[in-house]
């Protein structure tokens, strides 16, 4: 591994961490699309900043671009407040307009300089190590490493300082306001951090990857946990993993690093989406099926309890009467047998003592409409789940 | 046109997501066929756009992630994947690959006649489908549950609308590019929404706005050098939106402000009249003159309100004195009972 490769991976990981932190809060605050809007609308800010400074890495440019990002947020909120259109429409109206202004500015004035739309949108991580920062003639590392490093440090220190405030205002705005810290300040603070991160990272990894790095790790982590600290840690972990793994995929395929990092992010999300223990698709489908069987079981037991007559409880009659498909009837019957809730004698099904108790309790809960308690009760009674 | 449905269904950003999600489709179609035939590329874009859309829908329904997260996720991931494929293609020894990235930013000038025909045909198709299923679309839009109880196949209609939105976006990609497509979808519809409450008028207006911004945008961009068509069209459309926001008669900001001022004036007038009534009541003769000075320390009073009251024939002025007329007295007496109906 050459030093350039290590540097690229380092930059990618730092960007991933710097994006994952604000990203987590954006996802929790249902403002994920704002990051997309910001990443596009910083373009005019960058262009104007570039005219003033003539240097793609100067802090003024980053500040100007971040300022455009905040303007976007304010504009979106203003349009939304007029009540003429909904929030998502407002976002969809504002950022293409700003982006168009940026594109036109570039086309009119900056055709001959090193600044084009592709570079802003897509970035090129591979060139990052060649743009060195020289202090007093000595080489202290790639410029973008310093830029994103500083941003990361600021983000982390702000996060630690204001963790409690952020947490409260994210989950309970009213409480936050009544506790005396203004949700508006936190809101705009978060927005500024997101804009600055986006701007700082765009030149290394491109605007689209910034969005991917902000949303995807946070969304993936959200599927796995509901604890804010764990979610942050997981998001950071996913970010770093995808950054490094993505780099090697790109290396192997000889393709865009930004693209392959987001592809890896996508794959990670897909895996978690399918296999997450409690919220993944497969888990959800399994649970739905389990509940379906258990509800059937309950209906079946209720039927038994209501009928004392022998002929009503004959297996053949039950088949006919309840009219389930064979497989399903068999599953339900097996489950009931396994849990010692019924016993079958000469094809006559009857409730055991335990089954009887279970059924009466279930009826109680259903009558009092405390459906939630049925889940606990199932835990008490079931040896095997559906 | 189809944008109207997107706006009303609160799926505005879907357009943005789809236009990004179409990119890997274009790349894959190119990888498979190895040719830069517009139609195959479009079919690829259509398929991946649809996959993106349905994945977004399933994320929203099956997990607790919100729609904005799902949109952002799919958008950036698909786009990143598309970029990966595009850069991968660029390394391939195939001279044909140049120009694939034109799809990213769009270039209306590169359109050839067959593309235009293709668009015209698809637009016509959209129109026909929209007219046939007009009632279903409309009812689904405003009350999905009711539609279901009426026995319509909501899933089918939903998929139909989505497919056409995706189709429209994919076609538009060539003209204005990935980033600006969402504005093309949204802006005319958002502008049209300000002028009307009726769906059919809105769709019609949106089509006109869209066409106008297209024509104007192209004209402006053609008149100057170095001005790409897409951004100019989008800016023109945005101007339409801003104009509609401010000047539309019933919802616009300008008229809203005017209405607020007018209401305030009316209220002041009523207050003055009520105060006068209060004073006049103390005399047997309602037309007994009082000094104007009396009104001075009353906050609702200004010279112009008094003037207006005179114009309405509620008050007579004689030098420094005023007196209520008969009609003025009656109006004032009925003011409170009448006010609620009058203000409507």
C-alpha cells in the first residue's frame, strides 16, 4: 500500500465520519432531503467564492458556500411558511433554481478555469493526495485531509458540547423549548454544520457521495437500533467500513471511488434492510406470519371453548367448519399440541387445563381492549412460537 | 402535466429521486447492448427508475424509515452505482461510450428528429391514458380509501400513475438533465396550483406553463453564447412560480397582504362608527352634533376613516362638528349582530 493509498482511505474515512454525525440527526429529524438540496445549491456559492478567491480550497469559499446552503434552508422554510406549497415541493423548487444559477454562472464566466459541474457533483478522490498543503515549505499532507479533518474536529466538539440539547430538541421540540434552549438555534446550527460538511467534503468526494454518506449509514443504523448513541456509533462504523471497502472495490474495478463507496453503502443497506433482526424485511415478514398463525390458534381455541358437544369438536368437523386450508390447519393444530393446549383422543379435540386458562385470559384482554398485553401473555404460555 | 399529480400526492421529490435512479439503468443498458441507441438506453433508464420507485415505496411501508430518508437513500445510492458503472465503462475499449454523460446534464441541442417524435408519441400516450383514467386518477388522488371501497384496483392505478411519471422523467432527462428534471416536473404544477382549485384546470395550466418555460428558455439560451438550455428553462419556470406565488388572485402573497390591510381598515371604520354610536346614544336626538375633538383620543379614528364614513353617508360633518345620520345610527346599532355575516 503506497502512502497515497493510505491517504485516500484516510480522507474517505474522515469524510464518512464527518458526514455520519449530522446525517444521523437529519434522518431522525426527517430532513434527509435537505442535505440533497444543500449539496446542489451550494454550487452558486462555490462559483461566486471562486471568483473572489481564485482558490478552490480557501476558507472564504467554504464559508460562502456554506452560507448559500443556509440560504437554501431559509428559503425553503419561507416558502413553506406561506402555506402555498408543501415542504417537499418547496425543496424541489428551491434547489434546482439555485443550481441552475450556478451552472449558468460557470458557463458564462468560468469556462476556461478548472471548475466544472462534473467536478463539483462527482468529485475525484483519487487526485486528493496530489493537492498538498505546504506550510513553510514542508509537506504536511494533502490539503483536503486538513480541510475535512478540521471540519470533523469542529463537528465532534460541537456534538459533545451540545449532545443533550441536540437529543432533546430532536425528539421533543416542545420540551426543548420549555427547558429554555431555542430549537431554532439548534436547527440552524445543525443546518450550518451540514452545509459546511457538505462543502468541505464536496471537493474530495463530490456532492452526491456526501448525500449518500450522510443518509445511508444513518438509515442503516436506524434499522438496527433505537438508541441514539448506538445509532451514532453504528453510523460512523458503517461509514468507515464502506469508505475503505469501497476504495478497494474501486481499485480493483479501476472505477470512480465515490461511485464505488456509495455502491458499497447501498449493498450494506440492502443487507441490513433484508436481514436486520427486528426491523428487516425478512424479520417483519416472519413476524407477520407468526402472528397470523397465533391469531388462528386463538380463534381455534375459542371455538373449542365455546363448544362442549363432541360432534362439534371432531377433527373432520373442525376442518369443515373453520374452513382453513389443510396446511394451515395442520400448523395450527401442531402448534397447539406442542404447547400442551389441546389433546386429541379418538379424533376428538379438547382443551387441556392450560389451554382453557389461556383462552379465558385472552378473552379477558380482548374484551377490555388491551390487545398489547396479549403479547406478554403469549410469552408466559407458549413453549414454542408460531 | 403529470407533475400535477406528483405535487398533489406529496411526492414532489420523487422526480428528483427517479431522475438520479435512472442513471444505472442507462449504464447497464449500454453495457449489455454496447450501442448508444437512444431507445434501449431509455428502456434501461425506465426499468431502473421503476425499481428505484418501488424500492422507495417498500422502504416506507415495511420499515420505520420516513419517506424523505428513503428518497435520499435511493437517490444517492443509485446515482453512486451509476457513476461506478459509468467510470467502469469509460475504461472499456469501446469508442462508442463518449457522450453517455450527456444524460447527466442534458443538452437539448443534441436532440435529433427521431427523439422529438418519440417524445411526441409518449406525450400523446400520456394524454390518452390520462383522459381514459381521469376519474380514477382524480378519486385516488384525493381519497384513496374511498377509491378502494368503491372497488377500484388502487394498486393498478397507482402503478399506472407512477409508471407514467417515471416515463415522463426519463424522457425529459435528455433535455434538461438529471438535476434539473425535478424542477421541470414540479415548477409548472406548483405555479398552476396557485391559480386554481380545480384539478382539470390545474393540469391544463401546468401544461401551458411548462410549454411556455420550455419555449422561452430555449429562446433565451439560443440568443446568447455559452448558455446551456436546461438551466435557463428551469430558471424561467422558477420565475413563473415566483410570479404565481406573488400575484395569484386568491392565494398569492400580494393579494393576501392587500386583504389583510383591507380587513384592518374595515375594522377601524367599524370601531369608529361604534364609538360614535356610543356617544350618540346619550342624546335623544341622534343627529345631535358633537365635536370632532371628542374622537381624537380614540385609537381607531383617523381623518381618512371619518372621510370614508361621510362618503358612505353614515356621518354628516358641519365645520368642527359631526353627527350621525339615520342610516349611520342603524348600521352602527346592527354592527355587532351583522358583523359576522358581513365579513364573510
